[in-house]
C-alpha cells in the first residue's frame, strides 16, 4: 500500500541496496581468482550501506514531517525493513573482508 513516488527517496534507497547486493555478488565471484578485486567489491558493498544510512536518515526526517499518521507508520515499517537489509549487506561485506585477509 506504499506508493514509492509518494515516499521520500524510497526508489533511491532501493537502488543503493541493489548496488550493494551486486557488489557482494561480484566480490564472491572474485574470491577464487582475484582477491584484490574481491576486497574492493566487498568495500563497495559496505560503502553502499553507508550511503544508504545517510539517505535513510534524511528520508525519515522528511517522512516524520508529513501529516498522515497512518502513512507514516506504514512507510516507517518499509524503511525499517530496508534498513535491516542494508545492515545485512554491511555484515556480509565485513565477513568477506575477513575471509579475504585470511586467504591472502
């Protein structure tokens, strides 16, 4: 019931999550043959999470300035779910970096 165009920065936040996930996939694919690139992609995923967090904070500020309480509560749950995904991207990126250090 949440319209992405009516919700502050939702589309941009989802794009950042997609970028972070793609960076994780690339990092995993480089683990066997090219550790420096695997490390760079894991770092790119973690940077995507940092960008997401900044966008999330700005979006929540905009959201809380709206008038419709029902919409705010629904959208807040969507944002919370996206934030949990971003946290997981960061954790996987961190674990990949640890693995890469042990492999080198």
